[in-house]
């Protein structure tokens, strides 16, 4: 655990009831029934902490069912927040504090709480029936099973009802405020300011004064209760982190992605057409973009996954940036159309927010098992560019990159995010618009050849990078036809010629390989050579970098490199891989990147593989590093 | 570079340099020729025309038109057309499909494009057979059709393409035949002029695998008795001697002979602009040999198109709230400054 208490007042001082301890980092999880508003409580806590200047990292965890039966284990929803005065990269391994709004939440989350951790329990939800629904045979509040924790039981329902007694609302509505009461207690416990949340309540419920008033009262009552009831002899302070100066906001991966797409296309001065079919965990991207009409974004909720990518490619044919987004099951359905975009050499960005598979799998859980699908999951020799963001904020940068590469190389780009990145949040240093790259778009207006004395447009004539021109309908004189049948080199006419086919397959592959000249080199965190290199990709970045950092502090000769470009990989990848005695590849799959590294670079990489629908704990990677280097 | 100016656009200008590769005698040739003729006459510049097709014999069509074109994947052509049209309302976008492409593998896209009323023209070549895959029965093949995949006759009940289109809330629905070249040209022109999804079914003879399946509607000796050419505002009359008509008996159509007992006033009057699609649907259900099959425009109404509505939401938002600036987008949540 990363908590190092520093007492700001000595324990001997008498003048105040509550000691304040300063902590470097805290990890807390709000857990309750999916109807208890835990996601909201967690988000508000994150905002308050971010605005206070902490570095934050979050991990929401919700059930696949929208409303599983209340009080059952299947219906538990959680939101974990790691906040710190240091630069952090993960939502935290072990919980320092857990809020459990009912027995089911306690049962499913207790194992993650550290010994002597703070356990805040809504004792009003521990009736016989509630206990039974969660499968408890005896009441954990009474049977001594919680003796290793600092338990704070609060009759939250009762106190909350008292707090809002004067507001005219139905009993049901009253009870719905109880998450704000719990939040108030936690704000007191960790000295968080209430202002940001109070403002949010005012704005959110502007049209419903009763609810606004009730939530405000609940939050304040919870805070005051914490202060006056002497819940603990101590409360905590996590000072602001010293992070790079700038203006910050909190951002989730899906938000960052949406904003990245809009930024890239706005600066490229082309329309963004986002066509998609709702699917967890990618639907939020549609929701964000549908609200961006002021930026000229056109969103299409297509009839199915195949329609969505067809619409995106059709838009690109017309000169827009066509983008489609989905998760693994949808990406499978888009395979044939992706091949068409490879053949017609049109730009299109295909977002895969990965989730647990195969088939419907674990819709709300994270996994990284679509890498080989992205690389090879199509008929024929069908290479596309593949990129993967490494943190929620990096989703902005890589969305920008995906658009840039798609346009610059006239190719589909698959963007591999995952459920953890999509829903997780961290502070994002807002870039200056003038610092962002401009993507250059050129649509030809003149024919590009003069064969037989008459000017002609040859759709498959290429530049030195092997990229063809993007001529769009409406341009006089450049009328041409493209399609999925094999193209004759240069003219683009249908061709079944054997030599031409081989030439075109190799040309398309070389075009994608050429992208390596246009992307940054693989960066190494740590020594440039040594005993062990830990190589990751995608959302495992935070856990790997933290583990490697700790291993380095312990004196191990270990470095970290993270691949954000997977096809092609950066030019120096082989050289980096071969500078270390051993290579470890932690992945949330059975070893897909490892297979690629072995196949492409003949590196005898070791795998650390976890397939539980959950991100890595830092300790899991740390232990593996120690194990390898102990040999 | 020679740009084509409108008045001089001829059918020849619309022909690409590619050799046409349908089987000799295929009905597709006539459709291609009439399409060029129709488009030469409507005054749309060549560069503004886009043909998008799926897979099948008919879907080779775009290669033969000297316009913009895209030969896409099986059944999905309407989706590409939708994505293109949504931000390029300036283009005249045509989808070329067949009975297998449009109604089997692509049925979902067909109904949803029609439902949205995207301003595209969907031309479905119905030959009641799979041609390119060498002769299996299709979703429009009549029950009992003997093919390689149905040696004892197909047991499947066929779809009526126009009934599907009307059921999907189509704003323009028409039918014509490959060999009736004047009618075909006029229907294509009407489709081109329609604002919204225009759905046209063309009976097309597959010389190789289903030759003569529409003889009842094309053979000079019988066609007048087996087809009924619709005219807006006119009674439903047909027959060699123009002495037969369609009247409504309860909720069903009925063939009657105009003699002393039945007069023209008893017959159904065709109203292609009726908001309520029931009568158009009823006409789409009239199938030979029980009834003459209707040709012409079944339905033509105006409803806002998909792209008109999408784009007007955007324009309206920009008009009332101003064009978005990236700086505002970045700061669309609580921000804080670290010094
Ligand atoms: S198989 Fe039939 S439909 Fe296809 S080209 Fe030949 S005749 Fe025409």
C-alpha cells in the first residue's frame, strides 16, 4: 500500500478532538446496490479531489444488468477512487477505506480492504432480509467477523430522513438522497471541500428545487455528522500533488476520445461523421458526440454494426472523416467492411472499446483480448494500422493520431481502447489549441495523368509513401469507381491478373509498414539496457509503470516500454527489446502481444496474463518482476 | 480538362471505358441503357452522380457508368449511401441492388434506409434468382422454383419487394420492367426527381438461370391482360380491350369486367399521393395469375428527408448557441489551475 501517514499534530495534543493526519495517497471505494447512486457519489468525490489539486485515478465497476434484484450480490455497483499528493497511474490495489451501503456490497468488496482499513457501513440496511439476500447466515456487524477493520456503522437511512424531513418529497425520493449523506461523511473524513458538489447539485436539479434542496441538506448533514459524532479520533488530509502547471479537468477515456476526434477533425477542417450501434462500453462515445452539434458533428445511430461501418466508409468516400465505434462483438461484424476500406484505400477510424470475451462475454468488464482480432481478423491479407491509448487522458492523443494516420495513409485505423480506460478517469492537462498539430487534407481537383492525350484521373496512382489520392464526388473530371474487387495497379480497374494481385497485396502491406516512418519511437522508462524489460500495451500502462518504478527503487535493473502503436510498431522496437536479458509482457489476455513479439522479433518473451475482467494490481506485476529477477 | 456542361450531357457521356460483362441477352443491359438516357435528361452534372452497389450481377453497374461509383459488399450498399448523403446533400446518390442483395443479406439495411427517408434512389433488379452464384432460388423466387439448391422446388414463400418498401414507410415506390424501355426511363426520371428514398423494383430477366420468368408481363400477346399501368387520378383499368378493372370488394381487390353491370365509376382510382399507404400496399399484393401486376408509381409523398433533419438540427444549434470552439469543448467540465 502506498499510504505513509505523517502526523501534522502530535497525538498528545488535547485542544482538538480530531487529529488530522496527512497521507500521501488514499484509495476508497463506494459500494452499494446499483440503485444506490454509487457511481454518482464516486464521480463527485473524484471531482472534489481533482479540484483540490490531487492526482486522481478511478475505476468504476458496475453490473451488467441494468437493475439486478435489489440487495443481491449481482446488483452491486462500485466506484473506486485513488487520490494522491503524488503522480499516480492506477486506481490503487488495496482499499484504505470502503463504504458499504448494504450487506451485498460488504460481501463482494470486503476482500479488497486492507487490514485495519476504514469500513463505513449503512447499518440501516442490515435487516434480516437484507442479510439473507446477500447470503449471510449471521450478521457481520454482530458476529465479530469485522474485528480487523475500523468499522464505522451509521444508520444512514434514518439520519438522512431526519436531515431532509422538512423537504416535501416522497419517502422513495428521500431515500434516494442517502448517497449524498454517505458522501458528506467521506468528505469530512478526507477534508474535501463541498463547493464543487453543491454547485453540481444546483445545476443538475435546477428544475427540481425539492430534490436540489434535499441533496444539499443530505450532503451537509453527512459532513456535519462526521464532524460532530466523533466517528473516528482522526481524520485525514491528502495535500495537492505537485504536477505540471497548467489548466486541468477530469476526463474519462471515452470523453477524451470523443473530444480528440472532434479536435482532430476541426483542425483538419473536415466533417466528422460518427456512425455506431449502441454497445457497452462504447455507447458513451455516441452520447458525447451526439451532444456536439455545435461542432458540426453528425452522429448516426445505425441499424446494426455493419451498417455503422458502411456509413462511416460512405462518409469517408465523400470527404468526411468516417468513424465507427464498438466493442469486440461489433468489431467482428465489421470485419468484411474493414476489408473493403483496405481495398478501396479510404480513411476510416474503427474504435474497439474492448470488454471481456468471447461472444457476449463480460460486457461491463475490461480485457485486452482483441489485439489479434484487430491485427488479423479479416479475410485475405488485410493489414490496417492499429493504435492503443495507454491511459484515459491518452485517449485524446491517440484519437488524434488515429485520425491523422487514417487520412495521411488512406487506411482504416483500429483504435484499441478498453472498458477500464473508457470509464476510468484521471486529470487531463488541457492543451492549447495552437499547440495541437494540424492534419492536412488534400482533395485533388485536377486529373493526375495524361494518358492517350486526354487528361484522366487514376484513382490508384500513388505518391512516394504509396498513398493514393482522396478525390471526392462532386469534383468535375475526376469521376472514378472503386470497390472490393481486386484493383489493377494505378488505374483501379477490376483485375484478376495473378501478378497484379501479388503486387497489390504487397503494396498495401508496404503502405501500412511505411507508417513506421511517421510515428514516434518507442520510449523507455528506466535504464537503456539491463536485466529486464517490461513491455505492455493499452490500459495496463498505469499498473506496469508503477510496478517498474517500485522495482527500480528496490534496486532491480528493470525498464518499461509501452506500445501505443501496434501496427506498425515503432522502428526501434526490435532494438529496444534486444537490449535486455529478459522481456516480460503483462497482458489482460492469454499472451497476444507476446505472440506478436515472438513472431516478429524472435524475442523469447515471458508472459504475465490475467483474464478476470479486472485490471492488473500493481503488486501482481511487481511480484512477477521480483520472481523473474530472483532466478 | 473538359468539364461537362449540363445541356450537352448525353447518354454516351455517362458510359465508362469498361467493357460490360453481363451475359448476352441479360436484362441488365437495357436497364443500363435507360439509366444513361434518364440521367442525361435530368440536368444533374455527371460529377454529382454517385452509384453505389452491393454484390451480385446487378451490382457491377457502377463500373459501367462514368460517374462516381463504389462497388461495396454484399447487401450493405444502402449504408454507404446513407453515410455519404448525410453530409453531402448536393449529390445524387443511387443504390443498385438485386433481390438477393437487397432482400436477403441486406434486408435490414434496405428497410432502415427507407424508414429514415434518406434522399437516395434504390433500384432493385428483381430476377427472382441468384445469378452470380450460378442459379440458386432467391427470396423472391416463386414457391416451387426448381434450382440447383431446390431440386424438388423451393418450399419458401416469396417476399414482395414493394410490400416490404411500403411496410418500411417508403415515400416513393414504383415498379417497371427491363424491356419496357420508355416506361423504365420515365420511372427512373421520376425516382431521380423524388426528394427522399425512392424505391424502384425492376423486373429483370436473367437469361441464363431464370429465363422467361416474367414472360406473362412482357409477351406482347398476353401482357395487356396481365399487367396494369398505374396513372395518378385514373381508374384502375387494364386488358387488351381496356375492358377490365379493379374494384374493392370489402377489403380485397377484385377483377371485374366493364359491362352493363359494372361501370368505370365502380373502380378504384389510383392516388399515388395518399398519405395512408393501405391502397398502395393492396396494389403491391396483386400477383399474377390471380391479378394483373401493377406497373408505375404506387406511392409518392413528401416527408422530410433524413439528412435535411440531421443537418437542420446542426444548423439550428449553431444558429442559437454559436459555432463551437475547441477551447470551450476542452473546458466543458470543472477545471482547475495548477501553478
Ligand atoms: S447470370 Fe443472369 S442476371 Fe447475371 S448477368 Fe447473366 S443473365 Fe444477367
